[in-house]
């Protein structure tokens, strides 16, 4: 049974590789079921702690979306005694859930900072192909090209980078993404919307990639705010609470393993005594 999400609003699912921890009777016979269950729980808890720590580390990252580990417990069969099933399953990492809900808008006053209100992503041109982000901290390079925070060109609706004249005065970006200077339109920022955000894969630097066949469309009427950036939607108090819960669970499992090991040791000592 998958762990339910607590988030509200728009959600996307990124399903990572399954990490099922299993044991076969006779293959790993030296380790009993309790030890295997405990160790598999510890591995999942470590992964959950890593994700929570990453969320906290990105509280101040523009456009960052909070993540949560999805855990599948006892997906097939229950652990039993010697007459139980041959294959035992304990704890599995079912996938990654990503909260794509709107982050709050922070006013910066910078003319090239923009934030999306609603669904969609800025489209960025990289050597590896198109990438997508909610981070609207844009700049202008020496050639006048509008670039992302990572220095990659920001694409317009025609699929070409948007070029600004450094000498043509202030830049105006309208709500529909139209970029203009002194009354002349330089381009219109492309906002790409996906039918299923769960198809997006995170690749680092606050960027996402999508399969070539992922259904998508350009937003016809986007809502963009100039002079604002979208903040991370991580809720620090919830993340700290989650970290404490994971830490307590890990300690509990560790104590269980220590008790199981002690019980096993005493049993061996007692059985080894001459009768």
C-alpha cells in the first residue's frame, strides 16, 4: 500500500526505480526475517531523510518544488515462519512524489525577473536539448540574449532565443510573456504546459526534462509577473517535523535490531551449553 500524500493542489509524480528489499529462503538464511525487515526499513528511512534534507536545503531556491518519498509496505506477501512463502517482501521505495503547487511570489524589482502564475514552465535551450524550469531569474548576456539563471538561452514561442538590445532602454515584459523595448516587440517567452507533470524528470540545476512524446502545449494565455520570482514551495516547519519523525523511526528500528541481535546471541549461548 503506497503512503498517501499530504499535499494539496497540483501534483506531479516522478516514479523512480523500485527498491524492493527481498530475501529468499535458503539464499540469505543467515539473516532472519526480523533483521531483514529492520534493515530494509533503515534503508528507506535513510532515503527519506536525504530527500527531506534536500527540501530544507532548497527552501530559498527559486521555483524549487518539494519532494516526498513514496513507500510501499508489504506489497505482495507477508513474512511468515518456515511454512510461509518462499519469497519475502518487506519495504519498498515505490517512487518519488513532487509537489507542483504554486510557490509564493517574491518581488525583486529586477526588470528581467519573471514568475509564472499558474501551470507551465519556462523553456530553456541547453546543449542537451530543451529543458524546463520555474526559476525566472533571467539575465542578459553580452550578446543581448535573454538567459536563465544557469546562463542558457530562454526560448520564445517560435523556438528561438529572445534577443534584447542592451542599448534600447528598459525592458517591458507583459503578462502574456511579450518582451518589448521602446515599443518594439523582441519576442514572447514560451510557457510550456504538460498534460502530466509526472513525466518530468529532474536533472539538477533546478531543471526538468521530458520524454519526446510527452503531451505538451504552449500556453496561449500565460500569466507572467515582471519583477517577481516564484519562491520554493517547501514548507520548512513540515520538513523539520518530517525529519524528526524519520529520525525517531530510525532510532526505533535500530533498537529493534539490537534487541533481535541480543536475543539471537542469548539463544545461541543457551543452545551451546552442554545438557
